[in-house]
C-alpha cells in the first residue's frame, strides 16, 4: 500500500514538473519571435564607359577589391592619339585667338577717325569673337577626350568581392558591356517574411539576433550577428483576396529587411539564416518607448 502511495506521489510530482516546464517554455516562446530568411548582398556590374579592346583583367573570381582599386585596363592607343590631337588643336586655336585680339586692339582705335573703315573694324571684331569661340570649343573637346582616355581604366566603385569574370583579355567590348559582376560587402541585409498576426510585434529599428546554420568552432555555437529591422513592406507580399475570413487574413505575409551591423566574411549571399526577435529585451523596449514619445 505504501509503495502505491509513493508511486502515486511521484507521478503527481512528475506531472507537476512537466506542467511547470511546459508553461515556462511556452512563456519564453511567447516572448520571442522566430523568423527565417536569406542573406542578400547588392551586386554591381562593372563596365567600361568607352568601347575598345580589353588588354588586362587584374582580378579573378573570388578576389576582394577595395574602393578605387584598378581592376581592368583597355588599349588606350587610339584614345591617347585623339587626346594629343586635341591638345595640339587647343594650342593652334589659342594662337589664332591671340592674333585676332591683337589685330582688333591695333586697328579699332584707327576706326574712330576713319583711318580704317568701320566695316574692316567690324570684320576684325567678328574674327576676334570667332577665334574665342574656336578656342573654347577646342578646350571643351580636349576635356572630353581626356575623360575618354581616363575611361580606358576600370576601377572598383566600392569594397566588394568579384563574383563573375565575364570576359577575358583580348575581348572587344562595347560601352557599358559587363566585364565583372561584383558583390558589395556593405550593406548586408536579410530578406525575411513575417505573418500578419506577428506584424504588430515588430517595428523599424528593432534589434534582432541573426544566426546561420554554421557552427563556430571556437564557441561551439551557431554564428551570431546583430541586426536591426530597417524595412517593413506596407503591403502583403501576395495579392490578398477581395473577401477574407478571419482565418485566411492571418495567412498573409509581409516582407521585411534586417540590416546586419557586424558583418564578416562568413556571411554569404543566399545563405539561409534564422532571426530571433526578443520582444521583451531592454533595447527593443527602449525603441518602443522612443517611438511612443
């Protein structure tokens, strides 16, 4: 009889502990929102601003580049020749301009007493203006060809990683034709979706923890990054029905974007991640308080 009573007491204790832990876990879960998404990184197609023969490609796929770093070179022979020709044209028109100005300044006073006819003075004045215009046009053309010469070198616009090397040296490319595809290292964000019923628990600037499936060998835990919610779609991702019941309207999802602050080389484009939003954290409570104020 005593054994039965002891067994019954043990069963009651075990059942009580199970209920306690279930409620505790349920409470913790209700204070945390779990979302799933993928890393997205901006891509840039690098191309020359002029057409010509590509002589050098200085980067391979997978290599990192810094902002302003030279990544490709085009044969500049023709562009250099055109630029030198423009420089000579500037010198020629400048000499003509000085000659025209000198002639006008020399003969214009003689037109006052009709030593030189007024028609000749006007002709000299018009020749001076034409020489000035020719010189300005030559300078503008020189500046244009100087830019064209500079465009035969291709530089990285931002820090990033070369993802695709589209062509090889010796290729003739058109203006704007892609040479490399580069992934920018910043900014890095996560594209995720939140259910309509959870939409009221998130806001702009809310802090989240982002976990990858990769385990950090130093800690034995999944790699973790800090992020903030920077975008919430104002409309559902999928077109809603005209008539919705209470059940169907909660199936709607909204796209959000989480910006990663502490980025590293382990975050790769397309990588699946898990987002944990602690709805009762001090940071998020502060954000909510600031938003209410």
